[in-house]
C-alpha cells in the first residue's frame, strides 16, 4: 500500500514556467500593437487588389522577373511595338510559329531592364516615377497597371512598386497584382495587335494571350 506524504506549506513553490510564458506572450502582443500603431496612415491603408481570373485590359505591364531584372511596358512604347509587330505579321515567308517567336523576342528583349544599373541608378523606380509624374501632370488620364510577380520572389518587391504607384496626387493610377513569371510570356500562344476605343478615340494595342 502506498502512502503519499502531504507536503507542508514550507515546501510549496510557485510554478514560474507558466508565468514566464504568459509574460512573454503579453510582451509580443504589446510590441506588435506598438508597431502597428506607429505605422503612417498611408501604410495602414495600403492594399494590393488581385484581378479577377478573366480577360482584362491594362495600359501598363510590370513583370518582376527576379531580384535583378524586370519587364516594363507602358503607353510610351506601345505604338512602336504595334508598328514592329505589324512588320513581323507582313513577313509572308515566316510560319505562324516563327512570327510568334519573333514577337516574343521583340517584346521581352526590348523591354527588359536591370533593376539597378551602374551600381547606382534604380531603373524600376525611375520608370514608375515617370509614370506617376505623367499622371500628376494629366489628371484627366487614367491608368491601370498589372503587376506580375513570381511566387518565389519576396513580397516586399511588390510592396515597393505599389508604394510608388500610390503617390499620385489624383489617384488616377490603379493597379492589380497577380502571380506570374516571364516564362508565361515566352509560352504565350498568341501576340496580336488590336484596335480599341478609349473615351471616344481609337488606340492600337497589343494583346498577349497566355
């Protein structure tokens, strides 16, 4: 038969392990609360919408390739692209696949840039800044930018792009974010020029079919 000796009051000790866990959790809670409270209003309101999975239209395409390079197409180069795509389409000696390949090489080769050049210049910030300045100078114009980002790229890369686009005075640059790689463009099944009407005027555009 086993007998258990009742511990005396002098042998009782406070269990410090549970108390330390509670203190640690409370410390983390207050640190996180302080961090959120210290964020400026612009960052607390920052959001990244994701387009619906359906055909869409954008004046600006920003394809983040990796940490060192990106593809960028905006209205300033679209007209030239349409002219050169038309020339490729007129080459009757090429097969459809050969023409498609040349269009891919044109779009990707002509519009891919290093993020940093000469160790100093940030080309991505420069192009986004030029877009914001143009939007501020023409408040009547509206832009929609698609930001495509590979899954293995850090989310902070997208945040940096969004922070620049949200600097517009008149909020006339909207944006949407979606996962995707430069390989998707290489694997596209069709690249064609189309005519579209924008606020009463006709504009030539490039359509990439994935």
